[in-house]
C-alpha cells in the first residue's frame, strides 16, 4: 500500500476505481485481554460501500497481537455507551 495514491485504488470487491484508505482504531479481545490497535489502514469503497483489510494488514495485525508486550503501551481507556 505504500506510495499508492488513494485515487488510483481499485476496489477488490466491485472492481471500480476510487477506493480510499482510511485509518481507524480497532479493538481485539475484551477485559484484561483488550488490545486497541490505532492507525489500521482500511480500504473503503464509495461505490459498493464495503470496507476491508488487505492480507498484508491482517498479517501485521496478527504479528502485533502475537507480540503485544513489545508493541503495546498500557493506557487507561474510558468507555462511553452510545444511546
């Protein structure tokens, strides 16, 4: 995904040009096993409305989860409920 202009991305699902890379936070696990990974690149298509992760991103997420002690910094996390 490096050095790719967002306007050049083609959606892997519908095949149309114009998919964009968004960076989001994702949470994995819960309670004491909760891990939040920030800045995760997600490909989002305005044509078909789908969002997905590349295989490369999924592999990196698994690597981060496997070595969470090396990558993660403890932070207090406030939680709000959407009503």
